[in-house]
């Protein structure tokens, strides 16, 4: 299956210095949740994130893709400082999460915008658009009412909620799904963050609106030199603004590569299976049933030994894949894969 990785040009409006600056560093991150049985105490751990590492440069957009339950959301919430790592570190602009005090966390959360998956559920139903956008400014210490008014107008203009006066006093239930998501994006951008985390930002929207929202996010990225982490299960949308794709399976990253390289030449068998399962826009293939890997994703309480994909993998090497955890093997062009096939 082939996907057009050049739907939108990947040119960046950045200086060479900013391109080389690492804004976010994820260092051997583990996020485990303890299981407890009533009356019996400790019952193991859910290993939601289990040894993830990568760097994100200033102005760069990456996509983290994988099936439901692979650990994407736990990774995202740890980056947002909503979860504490069991092991490892999240470093933002050379500052470690673990060393941030209460004021440090307030500063950090002003630097990181969050776009939720369900826009209606993300907006307080008893607040109008003006109140929704003013709240983070008040929390962020913007005391001038006039400055807050100007920043609200600017944010709404940027996300194309205009004329502004028509939307300021509306409540979420009075807006369409696409308009609600624009409010969510405006709220995420209003404190002028350096990093934007977008959790499946188009999965709850009509197909006709999805491309508009993705183009809007990319435009904001370029204008503000934003770093973006795009969480998704749909590989058909990542080419709109991502430079690199990270494929996640059972709490681990199994493949990391530039978008063009991964979409045109997937290396890990799981990545290939994801691509095979991606929607095909060709109507002639609408009734074509594609092969998918057998079985289900493994339990994160008792994950399989060795490569976690080996029970479903058609290319599994007996005595190797089921025994030893594969390290990362780097191929040409920055294409990295954790698979014994490429030793």
C-alpha cells in the first residue's frame, strides 16, 4: 500500500539554530501503574510505557501512532506532567520534570498546549467562549483586562473563528464540532506555548472538517515555530504536518523514521500491518479485505518475553524473537527499528 507523504510541503520557517535545539527529551521513560486486589494487596503492574526514549527539536512535528492500548495516551499524559514516571525522565528546555516545584509546574504547563480528542467533552458547558479562553490567561497571571481581551481576539482570529463578536458569547453546545475544536486549539495556543500535544485531534470530527483542522494546526506550527506531538492511530493523516513517525506497540517504540521513509519503506512487521490496515481512498478497493495480523495486542500486565510483537508476527524467528528484547538498529536516513530481522 502506498500513501502520499507529500500531501503538504514539509518546509519549515525556522533558523538552523532552532532546528538543532532539543526542546523535549524523553529519557528511558517507564510509566507503570500498580494493580491492587481488595484484601490481597499488590497484584502486579500495568506497564503502560516501558523504556521509551526520543528527542524532539524546536519547531519539529512528530506523530506517535499505534493501536488503542499501546501506551500512547500514558506517554502523552506523562509529557503533560499529569502522570509521574516510574523510571526515567522528561526534560523540557534542559529542565527536568522531577526537579520542578509548584511554580515550576505552573510555568511548564504554560509552555505546553494540549488539544483534546473530544472537543465537546473538553469544554465546560456552563462557560461561553470568552470565559473559556480568558480562564488560562487569568491563571497565567495576565492581570490587564484589556490585554486579555486582545489576546482572546488574536487567538480566535488565528483559528478562524470570525467574526469574533459572533462567537464570544456562545456556549459549546451552540457550536459545531469543528468550531468546538477550534476553540480548544485557541485555548491551547493562548499562552503562546513552545510545545503542542494533540491527542487524536480530528478523530471525533466529520471527514470534511478533518483536513481543515490539520492544515490549521500546521499553519500555527509554522507561524509560531511550534514543536508538535501528534497522537493518532491513523497513519493516513500523519503526512499533513509530521516530519517523523514513531510507531508504538505494547508500551515500546518499535520504529522511528522520517515520514517519507516510513510510509514508503516500513521495516517493522507491525508497521507494515498498520499500513495495510489504513483506509484506502480508492473506491475500487472499498470491498477488498486486507490481511491483518492474527491475535490481539498483549496484556501490559504480563507482556510476552523478547519482542512483544512476536506472538502475532508472521516473520518471527524461533529462539530469538521470543527470547531476547531487540535493541534499536539504525538504517540509513535516520530510520531506526527495534527488530531482530535487521541485526
